[in-house]
């Protein structure tokens, strides 16, 4: 299941990118911060398909060689990173300033404030957005067939070409996507409900 | 400085053709946006309706659309239904159908969220002031809902524009297809065309979506 493999790798990478970028914005690192916001704007406003085409067909022309697999992961991470950054950032912004100030007045250091006060609350708030992003990214993997990766989509097209049984292949395609995405969706809503109880006790 | 293949753009009518391709993509997304906004409002109202059957139906509809990748939906409509029902759909028609189907669900969910977020006491105070049901909607609920809705639906519009890049896969000649043609045609004269042309497409999409996102962000801040 190449679809799943790339999806998981890409999502892990994009979570990592998201966390790094959010940290940069949170600590207001000069210059790098600007670069992060430019990156977020660019990748949020262009389709994944175009990004993939650019990475796969465009970059080799200026001497950067890639294989489709790495290219798929890179494209997904590039797109997902910015979506994750947005999700985490909105979570952190939603935590009231009072929280930071009271933590500071209790004598916690900057790192401690982040670790014990901001992070748990921000996590709860940003979780629904985070889950929506995971599902979104898994869905976006269907684009990869365009750069000739043997994913679900490509296999389905291949089968249609081989056996000329369009209906059956398409049906299987739908079933497999359901198999991948339904558990994620259900799991997400369960965790979300539990975290809401944990976060606000209501 | 290696040849970046940007010069291909200025040969003949290449740039105009690319823009024409973008026009096709924008036309498809504009049509689907209009249809899905109208349908989405209906879906959203059905979702908040206190009828369990309609709610269950709408919930199923939303879940299906949420879970299926748009690409799979496109394939289903373009290759699947044409075979099963034996009709003939052009690529553009089926993409409009798919995007409206998808957009109506997403839009419906946004409408539902906005309607629910109006606190109960707004309805109750309107009733206490002696406004009729229609008046309550007209003067109290709608203005507040629309304010919450517009930034969100603009984000949806940018997503739809971005997703139209997928229609290449079902054989609609839009901006990406045009760029492939240009690259193929100039393979001999400038082998590095892929870089420049795709970079241009990248920029075109960016400048189509960026203003809308900026405006959405601005309105969201302003109306909070």
C-alpha cells in the first residue's frame, strides 16, 4: 500500500515542519519568521498537483534529481507543513494572554510556560484542525498517480486499462479509500471528544 | 546561469495560451462555486432542520464527500457513471458536477456551523420584541450568519480553484495541460522549458488564490 506509506511519511514530515515553523513564529525569530510566513502563503495558495509537477518535472532541469517516491513525500510535506503550521498557530493564539502572564508571575521560565501552560491547551484547541488536515493530506495522496507513482489511483487506472472492467475497478478504489480514511475519521472524532473533556472539564 | 527555459513563454502565443488555460480552470471553478453556494445554503438549512431523516441523510452525504478524494469522485463521474448509465459527459461538465457536489456539502457544513453559532437568546429576544419568524431571519439571523460565513466561504473558493488543477486527469484542457503541450512542442529548441513553464503555472495559481485568501483574512479580522 504505497498510498498509505507515502501518506504516513508525508504527514509525519509535515507535522515536524509545522512544529518547527510554529516555534519560529512563537519565539519571533527575526527574518526566519518572515520566511516562514512567505512559505505558508505560497504553499497554501497553490495546488498540490502543481507543486508536484514543479518538483518532479521542473527541478531536474536545474540539476536536482529526484525519484517519484521522494518527490511525493516532499510535495506532501511541503503542502502539509503549512497547513499544520496554521493549525498549531491558531491553537497557540487561542490561548489567552492572561495564561502566559500568570505563568510568568508564578516564576516559570519561557520554556516552562510553553511546556506546562501553553502547549497542553493549544493541543486541545488545535486538535480538530489537525485531524482535518491529516484526512485532507491522505486524500491528497490520490494526486500522486499524476507523477507515475504506483498508488491506489494509478493501480485502478492500470486495471481499467488491462481488463476493461471499469465499474469493478472503480468500486474497489472507493472501498479501499473508505478502508483507509474511515478509521482515521472515526478515531479522530473519538480522540477529539475525549480531549475536550480533558481540556475544559465540561 | 543555466537556461531556465523562461524564454519559451515569449515565443508565439504561449503566454496567451497559458492564460486561456487558466481561464478554463477559473470558469469551471466559478460555475461550481455559484452552484455550490446556492445548493450549500439549502443543504445547511436541511442540516439544522429538526427532522431526523433529513439530518441523517445530510450527515451521510457530508461524510461521503469528506472521505472521498475529489480525484476519485472525478473518476467515478467521468468514467463510472458514463459507463453505467450510458450517457456522454464532457470532461468539463463532469468536473462541474463533481465540484458542485463536493462544494455543496462543504458549504452546507459552513452554513450549518454559522447558523448554530447564533446563540439561542438572539432568537428569543427577537420573539420577545414581537418579530415574526420571517422577520427574525431577515433582520437578526441573516446579517450575523453572513458575516461569519463570508470569510469561510472565500477560503472554500480558493480551495476549489486549487482543486480544479485535478481536471487535467480527466482530459480537460486547462492550464496544466496547456503547459504540457508547450513543453512537448519545444522539447528540441529548449529542453529546460519544464522548469520555467511549471514555475509560471505555479505563480499563476498563486496569484489567482492569494488575493482571495488575503481578503478573507482581512474580512475575518474586521468583522470579528
